[in-house]
C-alpha cells in the first residue's frame, strides 16, 4: 500500500498536543484522537508491499496452460484467449498474412494494484528470450530457468513476449475510486460470473458496472443520451456476434472506464456525433476483419487516455464520414497501441468528408506494431489519409515512441477521394511532430494530390530514427511529391 506525501501534511506536528476536555470542543477532541490513532496505521502501511486485488476465475473461460503469474506472492488468474474463427470463411485479403491465416492467441492477466509490485511469471520451459513492452518503460526482467521476474512501480499495461509462446496482455489496473451500488435504479450491475444481456440500450444517467471477475456477452447502444457511464474491471465481450458492438451516437458526457472490450465484429467502439466522450484505462482486443479499436466519427471533445489497444485493424481511427459534421478537440494520450494486423497505431482518415478535422493532439503514446496492407500501399505507425474534401489542420504529435515491426513510419497523403467513396480531394496543413522516436528505418511519405490540394506547413521537431536526429528531407526515408510545401526541421 502506498500513501502519497499529500496525505501526511496534517501529521507534521511542531509541538506536542495537550487536550483539555474543558477547553476543547467535542469535534476537535475526537479529531485529534483519530489522528493519533491513524498515525501508526499510516506508518505501518508505508512499510508494506503494494496492495493487490485479484479477481476470481471466470466460469466458461479457459485458464492459461502456459503462464502462472504471481504478484507480491499472490497468484492472479490468467486467461487463455484463443479464437475459433472459421478461417476459410474469412475474406481472402484478411487471411493473406501468416499471422491472420491461423487462430490468434493471447493470454490475459487482469487485476488491480496500488504501489510497487513484484511480478513472477512461470512458464513450462526454459526462458531464453523475454521482452517487456513498451520498451520505453525500461523494464528488464531477471531470468532464472523457467521464471522471469520484474518490479512494477505502479499500475500499468504491458505486452510481454517470452520465447515463441503466445504473448501476455498484462493489466495492472489502478484501484477503483467509486463502485456503484446494485440497488441504484440507474445502475445495471454485473457481479462476478457470466452474463448474457445481449445488446444494451442506455438512456440518460444510466450506468453499466461490470465487476472484476465478470464477463458480459453483449454490446452497448446509446442514442441522444447524456451522462452515461460504463465502468468496472470486468469484460464486455461481443462474442463475434455484434456488428459495431459499442456505439454511442448523438450523445453527450459518455464515459468508459476500466473495462476490457473485446471480440466484436467490425469496428469495436464507434463514437458518432458525440461530445464530451472519455475512454479511460480501457483495454480493447480484436481479432477479426475490420477490428478497429476506438473510432471517433464526427465528434468533438473526445479523450482517449491510458488505454491499451491490440487490434486487427486501426487501433484508433478519427474520421468524418458525414459531410455535415466536424471533428474538433480530440486528445489521445498515454496509450499503448498494437496494430496487430492491417492496422495503424493511430490514423486520421480514410473517411474525411466533413468540413474540417482540427485540433487533434496525440501525446505520450507507444506504438508497438503497425503492419498489413491498405488502399495506400500499407499501414503506418501513424498517419493522416485525407480521402475526402475535409480540411485537416492543427494536428500535434508529441512524445511518441514507435517500436518494430512497422511498415511505414509516418504518412500524410491526400488521395483522389475515391478510396472509400466518391468525393473530391481535401487538404492537409499545420502538422507538428515533436519528440518522435522511431526505432527502425522505414518510409516517411508526404503526398499532396495536385496544385490545389496540397500538404503544407509540416514541422519535425526533435525527431529521431534509430537514435539519429532527423534534420532534413534529404534523409533516405523521405518520399515526397511535388504537392508538398514548407517542410521544416527544428
């Protein structure tokens, strides 16, 4: 258990306290007594290991036969999640790679913690190679035989690879701050166990709470609603049945916090014409064709923070398919993105039919993978693909770390507008990249469409490729056409 310094300020005493019951009010007297009683408890807590809350195994799900994981000497349940898709029925384009032409498998550990924790991972074979991602965390495990161990300073989300075994999605959640009560009429409360409500339509002020140790098979719809929350530490699972399994539409003040969302068909989270939407500590896992993670469409004031996305299409895709809707003020911060198949880490596009997309900020994110084919000759770690008449401007990328493998590092591309529809081309301008670290040498593509539809005012500030500063477009990674203006370096 960890107690921050802010909890101690009222315990700093400059002189002894002497309480005279005749001169001290009852409330002050009780307050002083409580402080005296609490001080030893706080001191004791500060000398104990981090607090861990594990969740029970979920019936009907499969326990890992590969990993046994303990946290502070407490075993936490680990799930083996393996697809059972009919590979032969999947689109040929999707099964064209060796990693999508077979069943996909990840193992998931999910618990809550506070403070420093010690993690031990046991596997049934000698560990010859282990990597803990994001590598920016600087976590190097110690290895002894078939056990790897490491220390985690607090809650985090990791992607762990051991030998050639399936990866571990490691979710150490922060403690829940408030838990709804089941008796509240506005709360749909799902305790530990298996639940099958199907598609849930939510109205104003409704809350869905999915407890740790619970799996809820279904999806979410809310249209024209406000103050909707989906919270917890459990799992919302589409069971490959629900097309676009989570769709907030025409709504305001919508929050997703703490849950795992997985196994949807097509796009997993589709935010349509909404304002003030927040995704916090959400874990999205997809396996099938078109498995985008979180897609804000024609929406404003959206925050995607501290999320983990392992997706079989773009992890995050910001779009404006409706010609009447603008996209403004989208913040994507502190996320880990694994574009497992046919995926960017984050992209703006392709669908860009609205008047404008502006003031998007992407900061402090790790992109672990981005690969697969696309309609612009492959995916990038992050990109803007303007496939419509929108003006895309004032986009800021800062403190982004890109690991291998990626097909392309970065792309700005104005198409003819016909990749996903029949539209005129658009415009891209005022793009700022700061403190971007790429670990491999792959293309950076900057392409305008024609003299009237150009890419302009692009600044690369303190960007590096394999540790080398990016100083000019003379670097061999750049592929730039004649419809690009004012590319600068700082």
